[in-house]
C-alpha cells in the first residue's frame, strides 16, 4: 500500500481509490473461485491464498522494483542503471 501511495503523490485520492477498488475486485474474483473448488475442506481457500501471495510477489518484483529507490531517504547514493 505504501509503495502505491508514494507513487501516486500528485493525486493521492485517486491512488487510494484505485488501490481500494483493486482490492475489492480481487476479493470479488477470489471468493467464487474458492466456492467452485468445493466446500468440504479448507484446501481450496489455502490454494487461492497461495496464488494471491505468489501474484503479489510477482507484482512487487515487476512493478515496484524494490531494489531501486523510490524516494526513500537513505545515506547511500542511488544506483543508476
């Protein structure tokens, strides 16, 4: 959340609305998927949670690029690539 908010500094309300809307969208997509795989065990829910965790990790690496500085105050110089 913090990285998304810091990237949308020029329009913080729009950034917050976009993040919240995406959270509701992913929740709306994930809950029927859990129901499709059955109601007898917690395994479908665990699988959907693991898929969401993997997608979050991929988004962090591809979109946020944590190895690059995004305005954080540090003592080290910023690497340019």
